C-alpha cells in the first residue's frame, strides 16, 4: 500500500469518519437505492400487466425510491459540479448525491418542487455535505467567487490592507507578507516582498490561506520574470526602476519609456544631478502620498535610504508592484538626452521632458500654475 493510499484510508473527515468509512457508507446507500428501484419497478410491472405505470409527483416517488436522509447546514469543502444541458431535476439531484453535496435526493427534490424554479445547466462551485435546501439555493443563486484585486502600483502595505478587507486574518496576513523572497522561490537579494507580488486579480477559493494567496502572487512574478528573460541577478535593478516608472508616469507606453530613460541618464556619467534621481515617488514611499503628488522641502531632506533627493542611484528596492508595461519600459527605455521630466497636468498625465535645467524650470512653472489653480497652500515640489 502506498503512503498516499494509507493516508487516504486513515484520514478523518469533520464528522469523525475516515474517508474509507464514508465511501463505504455512500456505496451502501447507493446499493440500497438500486435494490429499492428494482423491487418497485418489478411490482409496477406486475401490477400493470407488463406496463410501467405513470409515476406520481416528485415528492412521493423521491421518498419511496431514495429515502430522505439530509445533511444539515451550508456545507463544508468546495467541490465543482456540472449539471449537463437537458438534465431533469431528478438527474441533477443524483449528480449532487454522487459528489456528496447532498445526502439523498428527496430533500433536494422537495425543495425544488416547493420553489417552482427550474435548474440551469452549467458548472457550479458547491460544497460537500449541504442540506438539500441549501444546495438548491446555491444552484439558483450561485455565489460569485471572492476576488483579491491588486492594482498596478500597489505597495505591500496596500496589499496587506486589501487582503484583510477580503476576510483574511490580520496576523496571518502579516506573517505571510513578512516571508523572505527566497522562501517563495523569488530572487533573494530583495530587501522584502515589496515589488515582488504581481498586480492582478486573484480568486479567493474556500480554504485558501494568506500563505497560499501570497504564493500565487509570487508565482505570477516568477512567471513574468521568466517570460521576459529577466535573470535573478538583474531582477532587483529592473523591478526597482520599473516601480519608479509605474508611479511617475501615466498609462502611456511612450511616456513610460521616456521616464525610464531620464532615470537611467541621471545615473550616467553625464548626469546633471550627480546621480540623484530626485523622484518624489520615493519620498512618498517614506511619508505617504499627498493629494497633489508634491513633497515638502523638509521631506526631501530626509536621510532615509529611499530618499532619492539625498542618495544617488536607485533606492534599495522597489517602492510598489509594477505592471508588465512598466517592466517592459525599464527593459526597453526610449532613446533621448533628457535629464528632467515633470507632469505639468496631473489630471491628464501630460508630461514634459527637458534636456537642460532652465528648460525644466519652465516646465515646472506650468506644473506650479496647475497647482495654484487646483490647490492652495501647498509646497510646490518640483516632482
């Protein structure tokens, strides 16, 4: 006997039965039903002179043939059930019995007859050991799967909050997000999971744990790294740059690639800024974003290693989870001599690029004009 088979035979379900005992009980139930059908059909043939008599209402036949055992409650483990096109209520009930969704057909058929509803063919997410009434309710009103939506540019703290909002236990979420990248099969030189949980929409299946959820997001990132040909020893630089592009540029591929080029030019030998990226986004990462996307002079003096106004080059790691478009911009920056950029209209995302500081100052004045028209009493950070 294989270890898996031995485990299967001794594993207890939530009622205290082993799986083997539950299978045996279900087989006995099916055998009793088949014998009951055979006896009654034989009697009907004899009484009808060799002709099967008309069958009465669902309820009486269900009770006579199949018994009325019923589970209690709304069920336990998830199971996928398909009701084929053209299936009758009785056939649907039998399918549910085969999947251990309901204990017997009668309570389900009783509920179906009382409701006067019709079942629709399709594939449903059901639960094992449901009452007949609960099973019918779920078929008539299928539950939409819970979703975890992680937008592009979300920080780790925002992912944490979103998971808790979706019902995960806070302490378990904290523990899941505090795992090291290496534990999840990701490049080990990242300071945390920041930037390594791929932004996408994930289904929250019953029984899914925070660890499972985080692993799914990490697996998607691993898939993206592999698809784009990004080696583990390159991933930190690429994803860190991509995270800056994600937050500093609107949803325009051309602008993204230009923003990526500005940051690379600033880190080059001909940099006008001595290698300082001067990204407000990194200051926001330290202090939190302001409504007008600006920063204060005091904030820009912070000695935090993520402050790119004080420390040259890229920050120690990503500041959010970049989407694929921003990663591709980091991999394929535009060609150009630009050293500066500023979003002169944050509402529309209009961004101006400049090669010299005087030209950049004229663009900054446009941004400051926008600020005066839309905000008051704010420090006009350059961006």
